[in-house]
C-alpha cells in the first residue's frame, strides 16, 4: 500500500504526517480529533493543549474499544445464526455440500 504525506492542522499547529491510510479517511480522522479537542476546550476552558489532547485520546480509545466489542458481539450473533441455519437445513434432510446424493455410493 502506498504512503501518503499529508499536511494537517490540530490545535492551530500544522504537521506533516505520513500514512498508509486513504487520505480522505485520514482527513476525516483529523477532523474528528479537532472537533473533540474543540468540544473539550469549550467544556473545560483553560485546559492545557496537552491535557486536552490526552482527554481526546482517551475518548477516542473508549470509542474504539466499544466499537470492537460491538463488532465482536455482532460476529458472534452472525455465527450463531449461521449455525442455526445449518442445523435446520441438516434436519430438513437437505444434502450437505460434499455428501453423497441418495442412491450414489
């Protein structure tokens, strides 16, 4: 995957960053980070930029962990439903892939 050099601004400071992520997606992440920082600064006036960045990082990390947990739960439910369907198909007497057809042998 190719690397991209992107110039971004966070908290009024400009950075040149190198990423393998799609530039459009990466810039969405930068915009989300900037919005989180602005929201924290509005909620907690006088908060140092360093502390704001740490709090925004913790919020993002919590969001990421919650999304991973939700994805894992979704995958588990899909697997469970797939097993139920396979069991129902097997009980209905439908031939499973790779099994010999009746009369074959």
